[in-house]
C-alpha cells in the first residue's frame, strides 16, 4: 500500500462557513522544495487565484497541461475551503532506490511562514489516474489526496491558539481545546496511549499499537500517531459507509459524523468524486 507523506508543520477547528479562501501569492523564489525522503520533486508551481503558475524549472507545455489536468481533478473533489489553503504545488516522482508501489503518493507541508500549505502530488500516479484513466490509480490517488487534506482540515491556522489555555502541543504551536484534532486526541489517544505523544512513528511503536488492537484503527498507518490517525480516519469517513460504534475505529469515524460541517465536507468530496 502506498504511503502518505507526513505533515511537517502545523496550522487548525474551523467552522466551514467562516473559512475564507485567501488570495495566496507566495513568493517562494529559491526556497527549497518540501518533498519526502522517498520523493524527487520535478516541478513546482505557485497557486495564484486557484491556478498553477509554474516556477523553476519551467515544465514544457505538454507537462504543464498534464499537471494542470491533475490539479483541476483535485479541485473537482476537494472543496475550495480546503483546496484554497494550498499556495504551492510540487509534482514529484519516486526517488531512486525506492519502490513506487510502496512510496509516497502525496504529502502536505506548511510553508516556513505558516501562511499556506504545500501540496505534493505524484506526477506518475496522477497521470495514470487522470490521463490514462486507470480506475485503480484514481481510487488510490484520491484516497491519498483526501488523507492529506485531512491534515489541512485538522491543522489549519484556525485550529491553533496563542493563549496559555490550549490543548495538544504540536511542532509549531498549540491546538485550541475545541480543535478537531485536540478533541480526537483527548477522546482516543490521551487515556488509551498515555505514553504516546503527538509525534508520528512509523517504526516498531506504531506497529505494536496496531498489532495489539487492530480494531482501534482504520488502517495500520493510522496507528503511527494521532495526526496520521485523524487523517486516515477522515479518508475512511469519506470513502466508506457510516459504521456502527462496535469498535474504537468505528467510534473515531462517528466522531467526525458528530461535526455537521465535516459531514458537509464529506458530501461535497463524494459529489466531486462522482464527477471525475
């Protein structure tokens, strides 16, 4: 199963109707690409008024057409409240020495100034999904992208506080007590795994949590930490039918159903997927 990239820095529980799509025009000039250890960034774009503006190196017209088609497809199923927070898109391929079957499909990262998200998209899988119309590739790609926008949902700036009465501390700040991820952590991680902090661990720690109680997580990757658990739960919430509360994994999904604004996002995403 392909991996998702980690969210490297954090932004966060907003009311959907209050979100404004900011007119990003980030001047990232020669800023280094975000990437992950198993990806090689090929091309970068600024997102200006929702459209891709090529940066360096400049893709050919053919490549730009492919990239714009992939981005247009993403915007078809990701509502503006979420896609509008992306200020930069990086198209990448799998780095040498890594297996494309298990390598990263997408990632989400915050800019250095925390003003916008950087979205990484696999150029190869995107072309298979939206140029070659491979149904398996489309489903895999869509789930990976939705996972990353689960990070955007739970870690955008509206979820953070600068006061001293916040909740979970993450790399770049403190979540509001009312933040989606903070509530999720308090309900499903704080008491169950008191020795496990917010950091993501893809090694033995996450493996042991999953193997100890697989019914507590929607996927094995979800057990690597609360941030990834939330994003994986969000993707499952979007793709699958409403579960019962018989398992902890089911209760996590039902937590998202308790938020009407997140249900609205789910409906919009599912409607967009049907239009692809």
